[in-house]
C-alpha cells in the first residue's frame, strides 16, 4: 500500500473530514465498526499508509510466525525517540534482546511476586484505603478515581523499579514534578503520531515551537529527575537491592541508557495499570451483579472480613480473574499497536503488505468481534472465561491485550496482581456510585494509553 496524501475512498474521506465523529464517540469505535464489517477483518487507511487488522491469524503471523519481518521500525522509534530514547519499548534487535533478558531475569523470579505484593499491599493499606475512607459517605466527596489510580500506580512502579517513593498518593502533597512532566511527554509524543505527515512535528521541533517546545521542556525535566534517581541509587548502593534499576545498574554504566531503561518501565507499568483499573471500576459501577459475585467469591475463599494474605489465595479467586480479563477484553489499556513491515509480505487473510507499510493490530476492535466472542461480544460477562467455575485462558492472538508472541508484556503477572488486589479491596470495603452512569461508552483522550476524558468521578459509601 502506497502512502497517499489524498484519497477519496470512503474510509479515507471519513478519516480526513472526521465525519465518523457524528456517529461515534471515539476513533477506535469507528475502526471497530469498520473492521467488524470487513470480510477479512482488515482495512486500509491509505492517507496514513496504515493497514489495520482485527484478524487473529494475521496477529499471530505478525507477532510470532514472521516476527522478524514486523519490527517496531524506525518511524515509531523516531516518534517516541526523544521521550523513550533506547528504552525497551522503543528498540528492536540486540538492544531489545539485552533489556528483555535482564528484565525477564528479574520479573520472572518467584520472589519478585511477593516483593510486588508487599509494595502494592502497603500502598493500599497506608494510602489508598485511608484516602478513600476520608471521602466516603460525604455528599461533596466526589473523587476522580482515574487520577487516584494514576498516583497509586506511579508510586508502586517507582518503588518497584527504583526502590524510591515519590508519595504521589498523598493528596496533601502536590503531584510530583516527575509525574506531571511524564504525563505531558507521553501525551505530546502520542500526538506526534496523529499528524498526517511527520514533517509537521519535525519542523515544529526544529523551530522549537508550540507543543514541540513543551515536549522538549517536559523531557528536560524528566532527564534531570531520572538522572537524580540514578545518582541517589548509586550513592545508596545497588548490589543488595531488589528493584529493577539496581539489577540494570550492575551491568550498565551509561547513565543515559539507564535513564531510557527506567523511563520505559515506568511507562509500561504505570499508565497501563491505572487505565485497566479505571475501566474495570467503571464497568463494576454499571454491573452491581458482578460486584456481588466478586464479594461472594472472596468471602467464600478468604473468609468474611478476612484479608488476602498470600498469592495462593489470589490464585483461587477465579471469578475475579475472569472479571479482569473480561474488562480488559472490552477496554484494553493499549488499544492498538503498530509494526512496520521490513519486506513485502502477504498476511494469512490474503492482504498484500508492501515493504515499509505500517501494520496495526487492534485489541480494542478485536474485543468487539462477533466472530471471536459470539453474539454477546459487547456484554460484560466474566462467565465467558470460566469453565466449571475455573478460569480458562483464551488463545492470546484472539486477546492480544498484553501483546503475544516474542514481545509479550513482561509485567503481565505483576499487573494482574496489582489490578486484582486494588479492585478487591475497593469492592469489599465500598459501594461505588458512578457520578455520570448514563454514558453507554467512555470517551477517550488522545495518548499512548487509554484514558477516560473527564476522569472517573465517583461517590463512595463505606460498606
Ligand atoms: C494492565 C496492564 C498492562 C498491559 C495491558 C500491558 C500491555 C503491554 C503491551 C500491549 C505490550 C507491548 C507493547 C509494544 O510492544 O508496543 C507490553 C510490553 C511490555 N510491558 Fe506491559 N502491560 C501492562 C503492565 C505492565 C507492567 C506492570 C509492567 C512492568 C512491571 C510491564 C512491562 C512491560 C515491558 C517491559 C514490555 C516490553 C516487552 C518487550 O518489548 O519485549 N507491563 N505490555
């Protein structure tokens, strides 16, 4: 497929004139609609040079069978290069392999699970629950849970990755400069990808104008703070510490590379978890039956009013696990992911892909395909993941929420632990009332990770 600056096919016309916005709240909803109508479940946006697919066979082909022919590619790494540098999210080849190996050593260790559980439990007990309790039952106690989840996961990821505590969840303190700069850099980098031609942002960057000037300033702040974190960690000594940064410091001496590594991990683990929690709580607010099932299961397995104390107990909560999978099926934190084809290729559905074409697989649309999930694909129904009461995973190429194949998410287990424990603590201790329960679908803001525009305002009542 050749990149065209103008094309009057129905889809490109809809994209360029934004006529889709008359019928759909979000671009991803329009794509899901187009993909569901396509016989191959693949469409082309010629003006973006983008082939988009929701076909599991194509996804498996890109992520596993012909992995080497579908790298992230240069266009993607240029867009995110200023922010992420050579971090794992933004590289292919040897640099990716090295970081993946190091991170896997750390993240797949059994003890890392209890370390993560310890961090998350402590953050819940000492900060999250006291904060929520302080507003529960108050008529004017509307709280934006999306903001709370972002603070929560930023604290957790910083403790986990660097062994340092930014205390973002202490609302009496201003949001840390680091977190603010991080949000801005993530938003502005994502906006680069939305311009029809990269020339637009490259010229703005060269002239240091508007959003590019803001991005440069945000990145300068991130660089300063990240290098400070590395300096402190070095001063404190790193050989006996359990965090990821310490592990990388024992084999990397280049501070800029270390900065890139830690920034990618923060991005990987912070916004994704906050996003998953936001949509999960939104769905729970709309589905009290599922809340009751989660509570009943917890009372049965843990005992009434008994806290969760171990991983083994968490593993026994099959309904909770099914509810998290079901929520991320409908609202994946990373709604789509693109690769760039190295050599001409043909996807399993017969789509010809020319060298250099951007090919995007779309987990958000895939969660809405009748052919994959059946007639009731739009319903929030955790039971679809259970067989005789036990959780049964699906083929990961039908549910590529954590990607799949060679570049599958390395933090999946940790993310699931975090989401399950937070959601469980919330529903067991509070009734959640959505402040605007009438919307059928959330509206998303542009960004690298799905974010509810307007946040998630709720009122809480202690149970
Ligand atoms: C609900 C939460 C999460 C979701 C939905 C998620 C999803 C994903 C996806 C889709 C990718 C592939 C991205 C790409 O290649 O462009 C990915 C990669 C990755 N994730 Fe996650 N993630 C989550 C949480 C986490 C956490 C908590 C961590 C860290 C502890 C983490 C660490 C990573 C890393 C290191 C990669 C890069 C893997 C590679 O390129 O080989 N993720 N994740």
